[in-house]
C-alpha cells in the first residue's frame, strides 16, 4: 500500500513537469543560440516556469525551440516562438556551450557546456540538421581537446569555421575532472568541412580567461576575431581578476596571429556574462560592436542594464543607453544581430524574481541604427540592413552609410599590423555545401503546422493515463483498507511516504541566478581555487555574493553547487526591453524596462551567432559566461 502511494506521488510529480515552453514560459538563461535561414534557434540553458510562485526552481531546458524571423505579430512585435522541433533524450541539454551555425549546409554544431544533475559526457560534437529536423552525433574531436563551458565562441559560416577562446574546465563539463574549475587560454578551432580540430594558444599573455565575448568582423584577408571582457586567472593561486574593457584582443585568421589594442572613450565597467553583436557600415569604414548588460564583480555589484558600442578601427567606446535609477541588471543572455536589429533573449535578474516578459518569451529588440529615432523598438521585418546611428557618426565622422574619417585610435595602433588589417576588406571564396541540399527527403517543420508533441509530452500523456489507472486502483485499495481499519486501529498515522517525503521535484537548481565556477570575494577577486576542483556554478547556482530575494530556503534542492547564489531574474513584460515590463505590450517601444519608453532587450549568449547585414555575416555571439 505504502509503495503504491509513493509510486503514485512520483508519477504525479513527473506529470507536473510537463510544461509548455511557450505557454508556461517565465525566464530562460545560460542558453545558446544560432540563426539559420530566418530562424533563430534557442537550445539548452535553464528555465523558470510560470507562475514562478508555484515553480520556484531552475529547470534544465530540454527543448530546442526557434523564433520565426519572418514574423512579428501585432500585439507582441517580436518573432513568434515555436516548439515543434525534435530533441530526444539522448541529446544533452547543456548551458554555456558553443553553438556554431553553418548557413551553407543548413546545420549547427553543439560543443562543450555544463551538465547539471548528470555526469558530463566524453567530449563529443553534436549536430542538428535544420532541413531534416534531426540530431546526430559527429563524434569526439580528433585532437586531445576537452569540453569547456562559457568560453568566448563564434562561428563564421562563409569560412566553415567555429572558434572558442578560453572557458572553464570543471566536473560539470569534463568527465572525471579531479579538482576545482580551471580557466584555459586555448583557442579551439573546428573546420566544418573537414571535421578537423585545432588547439592553439590564445593571446600572447598566455593568461587563462573565461566569460568574455568573441565576435567576427570582415576586415583583413579572411577576417578578424575580436575578444574582450570576462575574467582572467593569471596568478594560479585561486583568484580571478576582472578583465579591463579597454583591453581588446584581436586575432587575424589568415596569419593566426594575436594582437592587443587599447580602447579609449567612455570605457564600460568590467563585466562578464554579457552579450554582444557585431555590425558594420555599408562601406565597412567602421565596424561597430554593441554590448548589453552583464554581471559585475565584487559582492556589491549586481550587474548592468546598459548598452555600449565599441567602434573600430578608431577603438572608441560609446555609452549608447543606460537605464534610469539602476534599472534591472541581468546577465547570462544572448544577442543575435538580424539585419539592422539585435534580438536580446533571456537572462537572469539578480535583484528580483519576476518573470521576463512571458508574453514575448523574454525577447527584446534593439534598433541598431535608430531608424525610427528610438533604440528600443518592436522587431520590424522592414529593417533589413544596418545604418550608422548619430551617436557613432559624432565620434567617427561620415554619414549613416559610412565614410568614417576616424580610421585609427587617437594614440595610434598598438601594433602597426592592425592598421593594415583594418584597411582591408575580407574577400573569401564562396563556400559550397558538402552535401546535396536539393534532394532532401524531408522538409523542415512548418512553423504554422499543428504543435507537435515532444517526447516529454508523449511521456506525460502516458504517465497521465497510468496515473488515472493507479488512482482507480488506489481508490479501490483505500476503500478496502479503510473498511478493514475501521475495525482495527483508526488512529494509525499516515504512511511515512506521505507524512515526511514530499513528491520529488526534478529541478536542477533552486530559484537562483546562474553561477560561475568561482564566487566573488572582492571588487576584482573571486575565491575559487583554480588549481583545485569545484564544479562551475555559472549557470547552476550563482556564487556571486548577492542575496536572493523571495527565495524559500526549502526550495533549495538538488543542484545547489555553491553558497551565496544570486537572486532570480525580474519580470520583463512583452516589451522588447530587457527589463521587466509587466505585460502591457506596446509594440512601439521595446526597451529593457518595459513598453512605453524604449524597450531594451535581455541578451549571449551568448553571444549566439547572429547575422550581420553585409558580406561576411557576423556571428554575433555573446557568450554570457556561466
């Protein structure tokens, strides 16, 4: 009898976990994104369900969903979300991974990331075919390369290459990892056409780093990779330091050489777990990187709710937007450039636990060229290319179409090679598909087709039927049991399973913000022993010494990896901004604080791979670090 009741409670609990990623959405963070053929794919990360008061846990997101970039329905003004894609249980759902898009072959690749509640797999590359709606295992790297999480990653489809710089090695990402999390200084390169891997050293300083962003700009022969932000671990004594945002690392793809350049202007505060996207003037006289939000350093830093622009080759920082009265800082989000706009998705909010604009699935939009005179706007199908906004023109000269006159830093380039590189425009041979795209036997899922049940939903229905059957059996047993007990001992206590064991919840983490493999101890120091071994909590539980609000200690269950995790994200209403906006959607203003002003986004991931409007599409991948 007791066993039957316990089993019933287990099944009931499981059935309660069958949530709809669209209808039950509250927040998402630590995910990774990629854009292929007018679809913005969102994979992995952690989610909170609505109502959050009844779902006070962080859950692993096991769905692959996408937003249709050809849609922007009235009333919400963001691309519509669909959850009818395939992802079976054998495919891992991780946080802080690299998601390399291959526009030419209509696939994306998943590598690395943190696992929660389960042991990490041997390093393995996975791929998803967007035409066939099919996941496959490509296999482990052909070089001694380990999985990392929260590195700066980017993909360049026209080159068929994916890169990751730095990141964390830990027991969450590497099987059998023996010590505390360790940051790396490796540059991992993957060739999509040959399935070949390269593991080389990062910047010349050889300093381990993580949680920054890396983007691509089509200057020089094959293009340049630009990395900044995050943290470094130079001392090998258990401390990490905030990377100054004035220090820009540049990698020339053709020559495989690293350079550094000091940036001036209105330099933003050091941060990690932010996202960014890269665009350029039509004539490529300026390359402009937009960043949003992020997590700060130190016990008293809750993070940022702002937008900065790094314009190159003048290497000037411009403060483009900052919320009033502190705003709603958040981090662990993704940025994807689509034409002249940047979609900022998700994020977790250290100062509150409201939902993130659930009616627009935590999606916010930034008009990079201020075509309408506003920064935060609803997503428009008519903004298909980038123009330079007035704030950049006032710094570099020229017009909205280019013609920048500031073509070098005011103090000159730190290395003369950089001046040569930025004077060139990348010219890359057209890459051909390595498979036939005209004989695909199956069409990709139609966004307008009926919602397809996921494996989880099917399991839920099966469980529901089983629960009904068990309930009927239980009712009969209870009737007989009570009838007998009436004549025995009516004062017996409830079975132990009911009296002391609540139904299990299968959450990955308590309702807290994602954490990194270290906890903040000071303004620029973290207390994690990088030489020893502790799982990165980047997206599990936050180690930052911020106090969570409204969190029931009893809700802290299985995945708590560190103490002092930050609080949960705030509610961001359907405004396109990254700030909670409480469900009054006015499509016109999508700022991070809500509709009715400018609506800001809540980004990179991710820096996920976004698309630029020009020749070599920038992979605007912001990788919020764990």
